[in-house]
C-alpha cells in the first residue's frame, strides 16, 4: 500500500471537498427535515463523475476502485454532506454487478448507477437472522415450467427502497449436488408484483428511510440472478467488503466534520481572557480524536488498496478492522465535539446534536463491533469460536 497519497487522490479530495462545501451542512440538514434525499448534490456529484468513480470505464464509470470512491464519501461527509446511499448503490451493488453480472446486467445498470439516474438498494438483514447470514431464510426456487425464479422471504433495515429503482436481494438457493442452501443475489425491480415494503418508524432522522420488505412468491426472470449460481459466498463478500470500507469512510467523514466544528469553536470561544482551546482539558481530547481518525483512515486505505488489488481475503480482514476503528473514532470525535461546545453543542446552529445518533449507526451497521471482534479473535488470532 502506498504510504503517501498520490497526486491524483489529493486532487480528487480537493475537488470533492469543494463540491461538499458548496452545498454544506445547512443544505443537507434541510433535505433531511424535508424527508427527501439530497438529490441536487447527488446529481452534481454524478455529473462530475464522482458517483461512478469505481465503476469500469467501458460502462460509464471512472475506472477507479473503492479507494477512490471512499475518498469521495469521506470528503462529502467532512463537508457535512454524507451521502449514505453511496455505500449501497455504487459500492455494493455497482461492484457486484461489475464483477459478476452478465453483460446485459452491466449495460443496463452500470452506466445508470454511474450517472446517478438510477439507484439500487441492498437487502440482506432479516428479522430472525441478524448478523448470522447463514440463517437467511429468503429462498429462491425455480419454476420448472418457465425457468423463472420465485423469491419468498423478509428483509429489514433496508435503506432507500422507496426511491431506489431496484433492490439487490440476498436469497438462498438449493445446491443440486448437496441439497444445502447457498447464497445468491437477485435484482428485484421496485414495482415487481409481490414485492412489498413497510417503512420502519425510526428515531434516527435521516434522508434515507428504513424499510421492512416482504417477498411473497416474487416472480423474476431467469436473468435476474446476478452471476454464477454456484459462486455463493464469493459474490456476497464482493459486496460486503466494500460496504465495510465505505462505512468506515462515512464514519471518518462524519468525525472530521464534528472535530472541525469543535476546533473552530475552541479557537474562538474565550473564557477568562483566553480561548478555551488553550486549555489542555479541551485541547488534548480533540488532539486524541484527530489521531484516532487519522489512524482509522490509514486502516481504511489499506483495506481499499487490498480490495482493489484483488486480495479478497486480506481485504476482508482489513475492512472489518477499518470499520471498527472508524466507528469508534467517529463516536468519540462527535461526543468530544459536543462536549467542547457545551450547551451550544446541542443547538441547531452548530449541527452536531443530530450526529450523536448518526455516529452510533456506524458502530451497529452493517455489522456490530462485537461481531468484528469475534471475526478478528477467531480468524486473525486463531482463538476458539465463542458461538
């Protein structure tokens, strides 16, 4: 992994940061209050090539990788405009289709995901499965008369289904050789008969709403299956590793935004004839928050580099650790920022209070910190499994 960021990556950071600050936190907060996605920012980011920076050039993308896409999300977040759907549409769904989709699927979806005219949601979590993907009960079976797929099951905590043109659903099919169920991915258009959604009433105030999905014998053509029916976990983790890396970018950007607000306040707020930032009780926790965010970014860059280099196993380990480190750094940075501002940290003017809840999301989703610790203790350290 390059230790020093390339000139191209530095230029990308600068350009995306300028776009994010053009819209700013006030714009982003307004869209959330209006209950809609940040469509204007999304469209301009797409026009400038940022949304599809990780997708193949032959399908309308920038020809880069998760390294570049994570820079885009991080810098937009640091400007106060974290686009959560970037974690899902170009990162998970775009990557899976680019790597494993048929030529027709690539032609249909990738240019539209890159130019922002279409989006795709991702459904994996189930009410009774949670973090245990081996217990997924959404099943797909063939209709012997037509060759169509029939999907039945439920999903929860699926972001943006109401606005996405389709959802990439993780189901399970029966292995003809062993009889065991194996994971497979299907593209389900939003208005497909039998594909129903119910909005989950969340305390978290975000532009992207959360939904429970019910699939009741949803009939899909044979070509709705993404990739090889026998690829199983390989295709699934081709999407989950970018999801963890992009969640880290989301958290780091949010933490940087909160820290910048706190540092600015600590420089300007004067008590007893001195800026409060001159006191170590204020300065040192902010310095620690900065260090934690920078360390998390290095781990995220390492994970992205490994993934883009084709090292799926190494990327899996690094992506989990990056997501863990970034989430912890984000929560601490937001908490310290609010604490630095005191009562002002809870006012609408400074835009920090709503980050208290949002920062917790990065600890919980897409995988909890406890499950990451399970992964590292078992897979990395070789300790016995606890479950």
